[in-house]
C-alpha cells in the first residue's frame, strides 16, 4: 500500500515494484532534497538500474563538438549490426537535468538497441546546476543535428529522439524546436519521439502531483529541487524550451509514443502533453503502466510488468522508425 494513503484512495502498487521501493527507502536513498547537487550525486552513486545489459555488436565513444566552443558533448553509439543501415534513436537520460551518466544509462541504451534492432546514440548532455538552462537542451539539439549530418558515417537511416523523465523533456523540445525550423532548408525534424514519463511543465499542482508526490519514487520536493537547479531564474521556467506543454505545436512535429506510469506525479502533465499534441494535429500513442511508478524502466529486471511494457514500447518505436523510411 502507498505511504500515507488508504487502499480505497489510490490504485495499487505492483507488488514487485513495492519490493524495490522498500529497498530504496530502507537504504535511506529517497531523502535528499535538502542537499546540494554534488552531495546528491554522491548519495545516489551506488544506485544501479535493475536492467540486463545485452551484448551489442558495436559500441563507440563519440565526441560531438559544441558550436562556437572548445568543448564537446560525450556520446556513446550502440549499433546492433555494423555495416547495415538501421534507424537511429538519439537518447537522453533522465535525472532531473542534474543527475545521470552514460554509464548509468548503459543498460537502457543496450536494451533499446538490441530489442529494437536500431542504433542508439546516448547523449551525456551538460548537467545543472553547473550548466543551467538552456545548456542541456542546446546540447540535445546539437547532438540531434550532428547525427542527421553524419548518417552515412553512423550507418543509420531515419532518426528519432527519446528519453526518460528529464530526457523525455529534452526529446520533446528537440522535436518541437526542429519542427518549427524544418522549413529553413537546413534542419530536419525527428522521424519519431519516444517520451517516457516526460517532464513537460514547471507547474507542480496537478492532481497526480498532489496524489503521488510523496512516498513513492519521485517526490514533489524532488521536482522543486530539480527545477531550482536547472532553471534557477523562475520566470524562465514557463519558456517552451523548458516547459514544452506551453509551446505551440507545429503540425509537422514528429509522431509520438508516450509511455506513462499510473502512480507517477508526472502522469497528468504527460497526459496533458499528449492531448496538446493531438490538438495540434500530431499522431500520438499513449500507454499508461498500471500499478507502476516513475522510474520503472530502470526496474525492468525486477518488475515483470515494467519489462513487458517497455519491451512492447520499443517494438512500437522500432516499427514506427522503419515505417518512416518509406
């Protein structure tokens, strides 16, 4: 049963996921919103995603240059069949724009590549608070554009974007930004967008946030902390590049697969974003994982319902990217 709620009040948590949650709370890993970013990263460094890491034929480190700067963005390419042209998914990890690494996302990236028989470019975008908004989204757009310009080198065809949580936010914004600029004759739009429990708005007073924002994986206080790190100037949080739910939806925007969790504080903003896309003429498929919480993708090895749902979603996205080739 969820903490602080009666059985009549709320949907029931998946029993296997409850066990994972019990382990997290027993380890004292959920109470950190009064710490700074360095301390939070250190506290959570030992938390490893419960995912299998399937073999991928080719894994390569790539440094994508940042325009007009001496820095580059570390990326990792996973290609299931070198020499064969396959679709590519440019992937952005979650972690509230503050947490997350290429190594921490290894299992998810390999699973996407192996199950979907597609290449995956996992992006190690700059993190807040050291690099506040719009650094992360600038890096996300840069890596998508770079991939589009290097299809032959990467042995890829159609290119989509995707991510979990904050990574889903970045994928949504890349899709929106590039759909707005497609007519410039220079940039192209993603062929598909996979948004897994994405952050789409800076508001924290929706019903799902109030119902599920304490006692599960993602807390309301966590989200406030993430926003404070990523967009410290509160007035900027309503900008569509931070809160895509507040943006204008171009009709040329990529088709979307949106995967949500029933007991997630971000459920309502995910549903609202799906509705906004539909109202803008975008084809959207939405699925809500029953009995699941935020972060369930990282629990696939321990939670059968999470694995089944994510595997099925990968299949759909792989099919959509291949269909976009024709």
